[in-house]
C-alpha cells in the first residue's frame, strides 16, 4: 500500500511539473476599433469627434436602441442589418406605426468615406445625417431633444456620455457618437480585395476574373461610375430606370431640371447582399440589375451617356454576376464587433 501511494505521489509531482513547463497561452489581443484594409485611405474623424473607445461604445449602444424612435419600436439597426452589410431586405423600410419609407435603405459599409449624404446629397456630414431618420415622419418621427430627455433618465447613458464627451446626453452627443461608431464600419476584405491588394492569386475563380475584366472594360464602362476603392465616384446620375420618375432625386435639393431624377451613385461593395436595388428598391435581384444595364434602360432627358445597350452574352452576364459576388466581405458582415451585444 505504501509503495502504491509513493508511486501515485511521484506521478502527481511529475504531472504537476509537466503542467508548469507548458508555455502560457499568449493573451488574446482585442480587435481594434478601426481596421483600415490595404488599398484604403484612413477615414477622417472631425475635430471634436475623434475616435475613442468610449465614444464608439456609446454610438453602438444608441445604434441598436429603439428609444431613438417616437414609439420606442425602431432603432437604426431596424433598417440597417449587420448581416446584410447594414442595408435592409425590403423595398421600403417601415417606420413607426408601420409607415412605409420613401427610399430604399442603403448599405452603411464604408459610409465614413462619403463626401455627402442622402440620395440627393443634401447633407454635408455624417453627424448631420443622423438627424434625417430621427425627424422623418415615415421613419422615427421624433425630436432629438426629446431623445436626449429620455437618455437623461437612464443613468448608464449619463455615465457613458460624460465619459465619452464630458457632458450629459444631448443632441451633440447623440449625433457624434453614432457617427463615430458608423465610421468604423469599414469593409475591404472581400475575395476581390484579397486578389487585388493582398496578392492572393487564387482568391478569384476563372469566371470572377473574366467578370472583373468585363467590369473594368470599355465594353461595359461599369467602372466609370463604380470606381475607386469604394466602387463609387459619389456623382449624381440618371441610369434610365424610368422614363418618368415619381421621385425627383437631386432636383428636390437644387430645383434644376438638369438634376431631375439624378441620384448618388451607390457603392457596389457587398452588393450581392443588399437586394433589392436602386433608389426605390424596384429591382429585386442582382440578375435584374445586370439585365437593366444590358438593355440600355429607358429614355430620359438626364440619362447618363454611359447607359446604352451592351449586348452581353449569357456567359458574359454570368461572369459579371460572379465578379459582383466576389465583392462580398464575409469577415465584415460576420464581425461580432458590429453586432448587438
């Protein structure tokens, strides 16, 4: 018995020694709030709203909080779903009391790089854009001063606001913090990016490479408008969707006939996830979008000269679709950093 106990003790000591010799696992580094991919410029954070953890956390909390709407039923995330690259799945997102929106909710991916906001470009900063859905009758139908009053009754918001901006919750804090959070929604890790900027030659299939060549060719001129790292030149164009537009587009801002039915060119990043398409969500699939451009669109006085019949073959259309699917950034849409806690 004593011999068995001795052997057992020796084994325990040996095992303990082995455990001590095992190297400690390196600490897990938290993901940075801002990750700028290769080929992308650094986003500009305005003076007074520089990126900090406290501001980012407050903005994220507000982004997902339905207290932002008059009846406390809708949040920013109600119309901008992380899994859909922060776009929506319907033509018009419903507002409070089920009121239908008037335009399709665009993706928020890379929104911090946009030089102006809304489809007609009438809002100059991301901070100011936050006010648009708040006051729109068919969206939140609320007043930002009343939102601030609600937040002042919540001690967690008061503490977070003071930590982030050194002041109690108010219009400044609400707009700045949400904008701060949204500027970190950077998407640039698609297979196209891996192929183009990271040297991974096998990231794209043969069909996707052919589609990429077609996209950037003079035959389609897709890249004339959908250009640069964000696949948009941010210009205002008419693409011949209709001969007569119910929505006046940029004309609503400028009242110039030359701007009637012109809308800001959308990014194509994650475009396979952001259906339905166009300013009014009238095209349900990416295939329908390709068919629209292949047809040359409808006649309109302001239609871009780049929009004309393309005479693409079935194989070319399939290749072009394959390339557009390669712009999906799975790491971005599945990143837990942007999901609701």
